[in-house]
């Protein structure tokens, strides 16, 4: 992630998909916001999004949109 951000200048508006990549972005300190789309279905498998983090990460809720199909939550990473 550091190589991409220095080679191409500041990284703005990039999307991160998946638990592992999001955890690495938080760990590297390059994630400013996090948006989660929560649907009312339990799969019983997969990676936990916040299971492995290097330290405590505080989030501030920026926006919540609740629909019958999903709840969309946007967080800002507090530094």
C-alpha cells in the first residue's frame, strides 16, 4: 500500500473490498473512512472484519442509511 500511495501520489477515493485488505489498510494507517453494508442474513462463515487489528481503532459514525434490505453505515477513522 505504501508503494502505491508514493508511486502515484496521494490516494483519494479508493475502494477496499474484503476483511483482510481492510485490516491491512487500518494497520498501515491509510484508511480514512469505512463504509459497511449490513444485510439481515447470517452466513455462518467467512472472515471477521475486525478480528485482527494491531491496536484499538476508534470510529466516528458519519452517516447511517437504514432500508428494508440493508443498513449502510459510514464511519470516519479517528486518529
